[in-house]
């Protein structure tokens, strides 16, 4: 029997093309499913808590539960000494022995606004 020597290669090529199409179809479906999953969770944007709650969670240990200070300074009059921007900067970047990054950036903003009114 005389066989065309090209046929095996042609079969491999066709199988290869079919696999590429099938896999990219499967991959696309999976990616869509992943996107849907991700959107499901990221759409609920994290709630920024009330400033006094954020304070209670992140700051009380050093500044006291009534802002009157402990290992950190008294903050009851902090709005007299510092502007909102300066306070926000301290919350984000820390100062001296106060650690940085205690809150998210959004929380730092609402906290700073709240503390700037303490005068
Ligand atoms: C680990 C202890 C610690 C924690 C937690 C902490 N602080 Fe401080 N904070 C300090 C210390 C110590 C200073 C004084 C730093 C200096 O002046 O060198 C300070 C200074 C400050 C100042 C400047 C006060 C001034 O009069 O100069 C502000 C405003 C402040 N903290 C706000 C916050 C807020 C808001 C939080 C919560 C997100 C917080 N701190 C959490 C220790 C802490």
C-alpha cells in the first residue's frame, strides 16, 4: 500500500489546531468565570469605619481611650497644633516611635479630619 508520507503530519497539524481552539475556548470560559467571581467580591468595596471606631481599633493603645495620651502624646487638642494634612501624614507615615501604616489610606483621611476638630 502506497501511503502519502505527508498524511501523518497533516493529521498532527489538524489535531494541534483543534486542541488550540478547544483549549482557548475552555480558557476563555474559565477566565470569564474568574472575572465574575472577582467582581462579586471586589464590588463590595470595603467600608471605611467611623473615625472613632478606627481610633478605638488602632490608636487607643498608645493615645488612650479618651485621647488623653498614654505612651503616645495627648491628642485632645491636636487640632490646635497640627493641620488635617499634617495629622493625615503622621497617621500614614508614622512619627518617632509611632508606627506607620496603622490604618488604610481612606481611614487615615477620615481620622485626620476627625482629629483636626479636636481643639
Ligand atoms: C505604638 C504606639 C502608637 C500607636 C498605635 C499610635 N500612635 Fe500616634 N503617636 C505615638 C507616639 C510615640 C507619638 C509621638 C511621636 C513623636 O513626636 O516623636 C505619636 C504622635 C501622634 C500624633 C502627633 C501628635 C503631636 O502632637 O505631635 C498624632 C496626630 C497621632 N500620633 C495620631 C495617631 C493616630 C490617629 C493613631 C491611630 C491610627 C495613632 N497615633 C496610633 C504612638 C502611637
